């Protein structure tokens, strides 16, 4: 039977309605109070479990000792893992097509450019998914493109990109896919058996509900074997890191031990909740409560239901001149809820997350706090000014 205990009843910390770092359980925090030696057999066993479970969550379990994928950890934030993935898998002679509809696609482009890789871009507005017909045409026209980079859930807006369809197109053209699943992995299914990617990057502190400090890349073994000598840095060389694990079971350089042990506990709790399906269901319930409640107060979401991932929701700023975002933010924080400012170029906005150790009752509490703060500001309606003919029509 899946189990869950909200963090609201466990600590006096504010609840983080953000895209990460997130509110974590008291038991995940408690796992970090012990010290472990990096060469200790106990820690090595925990790390091995973590890496194997991540592959299972990616839909590529090793059932016969001949698994198709391997998890390669990277000490650092999720961006460390993305940079390791791009600079390890895209050879110096390769060319990366980056699909951009937010800040994380832009970041991948910058990583590739700094690494001296040839780059092309397919960019759409932050509230629009990639144009699959345009992608198809670009891959047909430019045979120099060797790899495509796509973001699974772009937390700039909260948009869910069509990763299955992108993967199918990339495979049909005989190119290689690299996926940033940072804000989706562990809650939104991405099955390696159905989505043919060379590598997928994620981290400890998002939907797995661990703490920050460990990125990881799920790599197709045959693709990783081709990557020797590609990396532009020593510490971010996934091929070398994987070889080190194969030989010794240990990190080449000091690992974030407490983060890894906490992630081990978080993965146990993830399984107890029902795995990807259970975690995703709670997040969808959270998102529905949040969106319905905010809309009832007049707030308008940036995205419609078909594009909205149950990870983080972007709301247009209210048009009422008495609404001041910093006052709104501070009022919610005083009541125990932390939200995020917007990151869009297409609209003035703010964001509220649905992930972390939160449940629908926590979202109802956040909505009550929103109502209180609006009343203090004498804002009766959270609605924005109509920004387009499309908005007016909706």
C-alpha cells in the first residue's frame, strides 16, 4: 500500500512551492546526520543501490546482468550533469541541434558553444512546444547534425514537451537524442524501451525528493562506449567516470556522501509511494488543487491543460495596480509558503510548484494564504490584463 506523510506535519520549515530544491521528508533529512567513509563498504553498497534503482526508474532494469543502460553520477547540481552529458556524448566533430523554449534550452546551447561544439537551434516561445514539422525539416536538411538536445519539462514555464514524438523523429533520421529530464524524472514516465535516447540527465533534488548535490546521467551503454576522448574536462568525463565505477565501484573524486545516502532513503520512500506512477499521481492532484483554486481567485495560467506538466505552474501577474509581487511573496513566506518569481520573456509572471513533500492539503493551505495576502493588499481579483486575441477568445 503506497504511503505518504506530508512534510507540513514534520517540521517548522516553510513549504517550498518551487521547482527545486524542494521540501523533503524528515526521514530524508535524518539520513544525513551520520558520517560515512567514501571507501566504506556500507556507503559503497548504498551508492550501488541508488545507481541501479535510477536505471530501473528509467525503464531499463538490468534483469540478467547484461543491462542496456547504466547510471553515471556527477558530483554537483543538475547543470553539472547536463554539461557532462553534452560534452561527453557530442564529439568534437559533431553538431548539436538544441530545442529551446525556455532558459534550460538556452543554457544547453551556451554549454555546447563554450565547449566548441557546432550548434544549431530550433526555438519556439516559452508557451509553445517544438514544431515537429520544423524539426523534421531541419534534420532532413542538415546532415551535419549528429545529436538533438530536448528538455522533457521546461520549468521556465512548466511546459511538458512532446519527448516521445521528438525521440521518434530523431530516431527516424538516424540521429542521437540527449534529454534533460531534470524536473520530470521520477514523476513523469520516460521509458528507455520506448524513448530511444543516448543519455538522459536528472538530479537528486527534484521529483525523487532528495537534497541537492548529485546529478546523474542514464546512459545507453553502447553509446557511452563510443565517447572515449570526447570530454572537454576531467571531472565531467562520463566515460572515465563510468570506467572508474566498473573497475573499483568508487568515485574518482570525493563524492557528496550525505547527499547520496539521503537519496537512497528518498528512493525507498519513492518506491513506498508507488514509484513513478504514485509520485506522478500525487503531483497531478497537487497541480489540480492549485490551478483550480488560483483560477477561482481570478488568476490565469500561462499554459492550457494539454501543455501543462504537473511540476510547476506559471501564472500571469494580476493587472490590479495594488498587486506588488514582492509584497505578495513576502506575505506568503511569512505564512510558511515560498514561491518563485517568473522567468519568462513572453509574459510578466510568477510560478508555484507542485512537487516535493507536499500533498493536496498543503496546496489548500497555500491557497488560503494567497487569499489572505490578496485581502491585505486589497486585491479582489488575481486576473491579468488580456494580452492577446487568443487570451480574449479563451
